[in-house]
C-alpha cells in the first residue's frame, strides 16, 4: 500500500471508532433504526448532487444496501443501544474473521494456517466477552452486534464482487436505497418517530451530521476506494484501530468501564484479528 493509502486507512478506522461514541450519544434521543435512517438520508442528500450511481448497478446496490446497510445497521446499533459502545466495538471485530470466511467461501480466497489460528483466537475472545456476567441480562444486544458484524462482512464481499465502481458513487448508491429501507424498518419496529424528529436538540442533529457526512459519506467512500485497489485481507488490519478509538472514547467521553473479562476477551479478539490480517509478503489481488 502507498503511504497515502495507509494514512487513509488509519483515518477511516479512527472515524468509524468515534462513530460508536457519537451514535451512543445520539441514541439518547433518537431510536437506533431511526437514527440510521436519518444518517443515510443525510448521506444521500449530500452525495447525489455530485455522484449518480450507474443505472445498471441499481438492482445490485439495492441488495447490497439491504444486507450491508439496512440489516447490518439495524442489528448493530440496536445492539449498541443496549450495551456499552466500547464492548460493542470489540465485538464488531468479528467482522474480520467473518469476512475471511466469506471471502474463502464466496470469492475463493485462500486461508492460511495462520489465518485459521487467528479466527479461532478471535472467536474465543468473543466467547469470553459473551460469558461476562455483567452482560447476562443483555445477551440479545450482544448477539445483535455479532449478527451485525456478520452481515457487514457479507455486504463487503458483495461490494468486492462489483469491482472498482468508485467510493463516492458506491456509497451514494447504497445511501439512496438504505434511507427508505431504514425508514420502513423503523416504522415497523419502532415508534414515535415524528415526535423524536420534532423535539430533537442540536446535539442529536450534530450526531446525525457526523454519522451521515463524516462516518458514512467520507469514511465509507474512502474505504470502498481501498477495497477497489487492494484485497480485503490487506486493508482489514487497519480496523484494529477502530476498537482502540471506541474504548478510549467510551471511557473518556461516556464514562464507560471495562471489566477484566471483557478486556481480556477484547484483547483476544484483537490478537486474533492481528494474526489473521498482519502477514508478511501480502500482495494485492482481487
């Protein structure tokens, strides 16, 4: 990877890591799926002025948005609503071993013994977090975050199969489908949406702006650019910075704390991800 692409990858991880903190604060007012619907509406309204997705890809983008945005964000952030943002960010690291498995099954990527070992370590760390007594009454939220990590990985493989489309064009196409899909999901699963919108304070709208413009429009456009240039396993290591950012932000800004068991599970998960993704002689490829 070139130095500028390394810098981009690091920036994306930090932006996404802070997104958990901002979203957690935004959910003090907005329900999770409604917050995501507003997020993608903000993204679509911004990007569609400049980037129009190819008509030939609209059907595929609808499916990608349904899996990689609507389903994934509904699961992930409903889960984040019920547990600490720092814990959720550690569990989200399962998207890396999930992504490796799917790339092997779907794209024919090879899995080395080192990567297989990393997968075992990462899943062991997740099991340790799931076994934390503090989370015993919130396991439904824990498994929502884990399911969200899986659907995110599915979405990334679907995007990879499209080839090089262009980051801003890709996220614009996904956002234009995800926004109405998420509003429908919110209508079916949540309540009092209009009241939430009418009474939202400036802080809640600031969270929407960060999630829609910075975390989605900017960071995902950069991420999709990287996916178009490099293999999934080359860019995934940089996501190790995501939970670090979220844990530090959760402790400093939200007053969260990590138990010993969650911390150890998180370290195991991160170690597994590092074993999977940090390899010598990695080469780009489709």
